C-alpha cells in the first residue's frame, strides 16, 4: 500500500508480491487474480503467476464465458456467488474433504501442488473479484501462513481497485474516442478549446441508402448490418495506424497523422482491405436475398484542429477544419459520379500514387471556393506500387 505508487500495473505488483512471499518462506508456487472488467470485447481477465515467472501470464475472457463449463465448475464462480473462502488440500488422501471437487484441483495436483486457497477481492459498490494461492510444500500451507495471506487480501483489494479503475478509465476513453485522443485527454486536454494542429490524411466514409434500410428493416437487423459494415471498414483503418474519431449514424471520420511518413500509403492499404472486406460482406447479403451495400469514401490531406469542442459541461474531442470539409464533400460527390472512392490531387501527390488513379476533372465543392481536381481510385494495388 505504501511502496507501489510508482507502479501502474497490478500484474507487476502481483508478481512482486508472490516473489517476496516465496522468498520469505511461504510456499506459494502458483497464484491468480481474476477480475470482472468493463471492456467491449472482454468480460474478464486473469493474472497467473508461477514459481520462476519474471512476468505474469495474462488471459482475457470474452463475453459469454460465464456460461462455459470451465467457469461454471470452478471455485472462482463459487466466490462470485458469495463464498468468503475456499480451501482445498490437494495432497493424496484428502479426496474426502467437504466441498465441490472442481476440475481445477486435478490440474493443480498434476502440477505437483498440494494446497489451494481462494478469497474474494472486494471493490467499491459490490465489485467482487478473486485471488487464489497454491502451495508446493508436501504438507501445504501452515495455518499461520493462511492467516498471513488472508491479512494481505484487504491491502491487495485496495491496490488492485486503484489500478483496475485506472485501466477502466483508459479503456472507456479508448473505446469512445480512440487511443490518441484518450492519451491527450488523460494528459490533461480537458478544457474547452484545448487542442493542437495536426497534419493528417483524412478519410470520410458513408453508407448508401441507409435511411431507407433503417425505416424498412427490423431494428436488430439494422444494428447487425451497421456492425458488419463498421467492422469491414474500421478494422483495416486501425490495423494500418489510422484513428477513428467519429461515428455519425452510418458514417465515420478517420485520420492518419502525417508524423508517420507512410501515412498516405497506410491509408490506401486500409482502403484496399476495407473494399475487400465489404465485397465479402456483400456476398453474404446477396446469399441471403438482400441487396449489396453501397458506400462512398472521400480522401484528402491537410492541417486540422484536433481538440475539445462543445459546451462548458459536455465536450467532444474531434478534428475540424477546411481539410475535413473537403474530405466530406468528396465523399458526397461519390454519389453524383458513381465512384466509390474519390481523392484530392493534394492527397495523390502526398501519397505519390499516380498509377491506378483517374483524373475526373475539377469540380466545385459546396462552400469551398475554387474548383478542386478530383481523382477516382480504380486500382488500389497499382496506386501503391
């Protein structure tokens, strides 16, 4: 509680705790921390330490794992349901002990472990997690050692809750505003008007005919369609270093900051993979008797203001500026020109991709003054050569 202020991660604290217990003569040979977490992909995480581990082994559990036999038939579930302690001596001749004989006990015996004990880790507002320790001494834990471990549980609860809440704050921010924006916010960019100017390649993408789809389709089908579409487009964007800043109904705004010298090429790679993913998604729609989904992408490059906009009490961390407007107008122009991907000459010059592009001439874009040369992306692979 007093010597961990400089350590951000609970797994490192747990490894140090177990190593010190071992060095002090407590025969801890295996230990776990099991947490419920709030994450869009995962419902839980575990930290596993074994004798000789310099680092903990981290595992995550997807939503729905609470229905698996591994969880249902486990001491972790018993603790979650209210048990205040579980103790099971694992050495030969102890099989007649009271309590459920969970499969994990046989696994621990197979590892040469002789004793197992688990307690709830209690956090604020009913949060209930689990810590367990297993011994390798032939006689297991002595009662004084069990008391020592039990005495550590309240301190471990306090230290772990601070780290878990810190991780939760980061997870929520990364989920809703993206990794770069979340880092800026956590670093103190939380006042209205705070922000920086960023040079970036900008991608605006929008789904076609979504209004009619949302009016005619059942709600759950519309949500499934949107999630499939966003997975197809956003996965490649994030995989190639882009940052998704905004979902606007069926549209999205993403940037590829130019501090990466490959930003232009990265964006084109993301577009290529997104188009392939959309093609696969549409194969499934056609097979189910649905019309394929259309989409438009507008791509530009320029300086944008990256920061907080909004009211005094409700802020949005986003990008604004003429370059964003150009990308948005290019996306809108894809409907008129019947081309799914349109780029500005400025982006084409930045990305150095003359091949695979077709100049469609100059077009006036609403509210942007002089006409802009517009290019269509016909072959992403050629454009990247």
